C-alpha cells in the first residue's frame, strides 16, 4: 500500500536536509529587493490608499512589474493585399508529412496558420505507426533558427548555387581523370528515391562510393541481423504482444533502436481483462544507468555492462538448454535465473531485448527469441532507420589520410563534432581536394569544408521515407524555403544530368510503389502500407557467440556508459532552447550534461551534490581519464540513485560551439570519449576543483511535503483486495463521525450537468515520463524560455511538469519490524549491511502535474481583481489583462502550478531565445496571448483547442464525437496515458476512466474537486 512507502525527489530530501525543509516553507527562494521601493519614506507618505496603490506596494512589491502588467503593448498589423485562396485567416491548415533526420523519425501532421508551421501533431491514420517524441515536437522551432546557414559558401565566402554546381562538376571530372576516389558520406537515408539517385550517381562516376555514417552507431546490431537474416536492418518489436519483457541494457522506452516503442509497451502495462483477475505485462530491466525503461520496470537490477553480458549468457543457457561457462556475480545470479525461468515459462508471450554493443551479444538475442518463438519479435517490418558500418567509416578516414579521396560530399552529418577521433578526420579532410557539406548550419564540419551548402529544413523539403519495411511515407513542404537553400537530392539530379526537380523524381519513382493508390491520396495521408513477409533465419553458430560473450570482463576502475538524453538526442538540435530547458525526466536537470554516479561511489571519490540556500543544486566536478590516457576535465557530477556500482553515465549531444547562440553553448562533448563507436569505455574518475551550479527542478514545487501524491499498489493486491484498500479515500470528521472528505464541502456547488464538462485523465501506469507533452504544451501555448540562471532560481515557466518520485522498499513495514527486532551491536551491523540502502535502487514514478482546474478553486477566491475565474465547462480561466501580479493565487494553490512572469521574456535581449528575434517569433500561436511581465499564467486546458473543436462541429451541423476534444498534452501522448474529453458524455472514454476504481484526485482531502483525474499505479512485482 502506498501509505507504507516514503516518496522522495532527491537524495537531499531523503536524508532530511535542513535546506530542503527550509525551502519547503519559503515562498521566495531569494530575498525580494523591496527596499528600493518600500524604503523611500517620502514616496510612501505621498501615496494614496487606493486599491491600485495597495496592490502596488503590498500585493507585489515591485511597482514596475505591476505597471507593466496593467499597460500592455500595442501592436500594428498589415493585412493581405491579395489573400491566397487556400488560406482562411484564423483557421488552421494541417499537412501530413514524415520526418527522418538520421536519428529521429515519426509520421506527423503539421499545423500551419496563415502559411506558418506552428505545431507538430501525430498522424493517427491507419499505417502511421510512429509518434513524435519531445525532440520532434521541438523541431518546429528549429525551422525558425536564426543561426541556420542562409546561402552557399565557397572557401568561406558567400557564393551562388550555380558556382557550387560548377565547382562540384569540375572536381568530379578532375577526380575521374586522376583516378581519385569520390565519396558520398551521408547519414542513414531510408529514402528509396535518394538511394536510387545515389546509385545513378555511382553508375555515372565508377570511382565513387557511398558510405553511411550514423553518429550514434548501431553497427553491431546491424551486423548481427545481417548475419542471421541476410538484410542490413534492425528487428522491430511489438511489446503489446508480450506478457513478459526482459531487457538487458536496452532502454526500450528511450532511444534504443530509434525509439517509438512507448505505445505498444503501454498497452500491456495497464491492468486489463473483462473477466477474472486483471492482467498486465511484467518487465525485468538489467542496466547500468537509470533510464526511462528502468524507471518503468517492475524489477530493476542495476549492474555494469560486463555483468550484463554474463547475465545474457546465463539467460541463453536456461532458454536454450546450453551449458556455456558463466562467471556471473553471485549477488545477481538469483535475479537473472528468476527472469530467465519466467521468460522460458512465458514462451511465445515472452521477449528479450538487449542494447549491448557487441555482435555476439546481439546474436544471442536472436537465438533466445527464436527458441521462444516470441510474438513480439518481428522480422516482417524490419526497421530501416540505421544502416551505418563502423568498419567502413574507419576505412574512409584511413583513405582520406592516405590522400586517396579526391572529392568528399557530405550530407546530414557533422563528423568533426561527432567522431571520437575528430582530429584524424580533420587531418584527412585537409588532404581532400574538394569537400562539400550539405548542412542546415555552418556547423563544426561545414565551417572547414571548401563548400558549405545550405539545405532546407524537413518542413521545407520533399522526400520519401521507408521507416519500416512494408511502409512508404512522404515528406512534403509546409512552407516555402525561408533561406536560399537547395536539397542535396536536387544537386544530385543536376550532377547526374537529370532534368526536373526532386519532387518530379519522387512522384515518378513512387508509381511502382503505391500500386492500388494514387499520388494525391498518399500525399494526403502521409503514409502507404505495402506489406512485407517475414525473413527466414540462416544457420549461425550461437554457441560460439555465447562463448565469446562469456569471456568478457570488466577492465579499469569504472565503466563509462555513454547514452543519449531524452531532450538532446544526438545533438542535432543543440540550438533549440525548448530542448535545452527541458528537464531530463530522471535527473530533472536542464541546460547541462554530467556524469551520473552512485551514492556509494560518490562517497568513495568525495563527490557531492548539495541544495543551497537559494534552492539551486550544486555539484562537484570530476575528471574522466580513459584507459589510453584521454581526458575530459571538469565534468559536473550528479549523484544518481539507482546507478550501478562501478559505473558512470554521460550524455552525448552537448558541448557544441559552432552555429549556436552563446546561451546554448553548454555542456561537454562526450563524443570525444566514444572511441571505436563503443558506448562503454573503461575509465578512472578523480575529483576536480570547483563547484558546478545546476539548473535542476527536482527540489522545486514539492507540494509542501505531502505524502499522498502518488498512489500505487501491487497487481496481487489490486486483484485480491477491494479498492478501498489500495485506493484509500481520505476521511474527515463530520458531527463526530468519520466520512469521506469528498462528501464534505464548504462551497455551494453549481449544476454542471448541462453542456460540456472537461476532464483530463492521467494513467500513472502508462506514463513513461518521455516529455513529449511538455514540449507540445510549449508550442501550443507560447510558453517562454527563461534560461539556466532563472530555472536555477525556481522561475521556470513550464505549464506542465513531470514530477519524478523515488520510493524505497526499505520503508515497508516489514523492514521496520526487522529493524526493531535487532538485538545487540553485532546484529545491528550485519542487519543494516544486508538491508538495501534507499538510494541504491529505488523504484520510480512519474506524475504529470498541471493546473488541476479545480471546481472549487482556492486561487479564484483570493484574486482581488477577478483575473482568475471558473467557467461552466470546468476550466479555470486566466484574464491576463486583468492580472496585476499579486501572486495571491500562487500562494493559495496547493499544487504549485502557477507561474509568474518575473520579466518580459518577449523581445528582450536579456533572454536571447526564439522570442527575441523576428524569425523565432514566427512559431508563436496567434490563438494564445504572449504574456507580459508581472502576469500570472498557467495551464488553460487548451481552451483555444476546445473552442475550435466546438466551432468546427457547429459549422458541420453535428455533435462533437468522443476523442475530438484534445489538449496539446493529450494529443502528444503516444502511450495513451493522457485522455481528455467531456465527462458529461456518459459514453466517452474519459467519463468511464473517471468512474474507474483506480481513479483519484490529487490532495482530495483539501476539497478542491479537481478536473484532472489520476489512476493508481499498479506494479507487477
């Protein structure tokens, strides 16, 4: 039961830090500079006692802020001279498209207003399998990046496309005459038309070859799959078909194999069944770093990668009946055997996945799933999103340094930044006669090539994509190119001597693919399903692979495990402020990368984290030294609960400098440690001098220490006990009798049975903490970016936060009894050593929290100017032009979801993000006000979206169908954790969820009667 557990957000909170306790009771983390306003006796003496002056001096101390809140800016607009026929002012248009940038991919709908793309939505048409993650939602802002490369550059000087074309053709002719190599170096393309174009280019230039380079390599998994199934691709998985999932080092809810597994995984994680006991899948996770997958798992076992390899061989032995010798640490063996036995028992309903970068380890994954005949393991629709080969890339660098590469044409990559041995690539590049970089930006690579060729953003471009075999998707432009850009494919067409443009080429090429459909229909839908057959497995010596894996041993003091962060990915969008300010779901840190280290190892190395008086988190610095002497100095340290002993984690994608605003030049380049494309490196760690200041929100907005925020239970209790046992209702005393708190009310309730009444349902079982909802909320509601310094001061402006709670099994009553039964000193020493420390391997829960839109809202009663009020449809409204910034509403909100504009974030050089330049402001949603200084703001339950839905239905003369009402967060949620709708429609999904036994409200005993409903988390332990 949840009442037996202790939840904590940070190590400091777990250890009852006095600073945390002080901050919990202190509204302002830093002293407000009121003296300059209130210390002037003459000014105060001459002031009147009007309501405005009272608010000016008492309600909020800073008079300037109050004045700014009352006097909004005046804007002038210029209407169309000739209005385009297809654009109706005030009405959004949607275009289906597909994104694949070499790392992320999704089937999308792009919302445009008056010709401007302003938001990314998920394409939910049949066949559109992949939803947008946080990075793809944020990519709309990267379209309006003022640091983009705006025109071609030759030898560092501005040039023309005709000059680029002439220079490349001349170089190709010279290479052919001299017998020099011509190399096309690209990311994985997954585009049949582009690959055909490249094939034609090579046919015309026999001295040319195509090399595929993935910044974050999947080469070992690709090699293994090619060995077994004869195709260079990745297996796909459908986790909705699995009753038991065993993951060995694979963050299947993160970026493993490109991601996109959330929806299928979540389907099996919600207790379901029409008769008898409810069922849900079970998930074992063996990993080093604390990941989203480890956070969601029922049983998480932290272990180093060397131990993971031994565990994989042990599972292979049990599943296949083999007897390969294994040297598995005794402390892990019982859990590994238990997982393997349950996997064998699950049979075809079980599946094993692994993220270990070792070809032999990946071969064992296939062997295990073949024996299980796993239904979740899919060789029909293989993933085409990674094709790179480590060996081929390494050979190219050798050829470049040998001087045998005459012309190098690059597209979609930045190897000077992403290669570990960047110096070798740079030295080789100097020996290449002509180097061309087709790039969005003048990045680290494009800035040193002979030609820097600007390409359009995917929202300005045409393309076709095969994400999984058997599907065909189209990319279409949603806006005319903003700058003087040209697609890499259009240049290839010119080099091949083919007339026309890439649009014509794709359309002609698609005719043989979209048989039975039409170009216009596929363009409208965005995706076409072709279908494919399963691949047959070839004969492979799995026993030899198992023996090779079993020989693996850990070397060095620590294992460094490199990974990609949920927000930053491979670093392509490092200049995107939405992603920089996005708090990492696990550590809750933004604007940084850092090494994560276990508490035990931190104490050995004297590395610390500390929450200081202003609420900010400080941490030590460390120096990482690899086995061959390479150093990365002054790396910030986060003490991470759940980090495996003897391991440290570090995120890729940070430390970029070229083509970035100064504010975005944060973090360190971990690619420098990505030697031989291996994400696991043997290193030593030493404490360095200095203290790092983190922008971390984990200690902020803690709901004042209340312990009944998260409710959870086990599947066994859920199935065998009444709901009153595992979803305990708060009770209060009324006339000396205990009654449910929800039945007692000081308010006179309104009749809300007519019209619409909106509720948002959030299932804690389905929420993976991915953060797509957070970025979607930013895009829809013009949420400002405030920067690292302001986040550190607890002034982040996110309307939606995803609280991450740790819970420790050491707080169960059984453990308490064990402590009480200790007899004597020797007994206490042995008992406490045996008991697991709370921070070593905590359970994790994610909880999205936004304005709860209380029917009895405490904020509304204290607003002196009626700026916040309640609507008949359940939404708590904010009239921004009435707000004078008293902050009374924020003080009175028990959920801490209101945000205050301390400064003007729009058109302010002090906050040099997208709102400070004309191009960046093109992303702003015209249906939502841009708030000014001194104004309170918070989640509006996307009232502009519900209004638009009602108007659309009214114009079409029909009622609104269930599922049509959406908020930005519910629309972005691919796992189905967020469901929005009208509870007055008894047949609606949200009405049924609100009536479910698992439903509860935050802080029900307060009596606020929220319109956001949560569902008790059930663990299949």
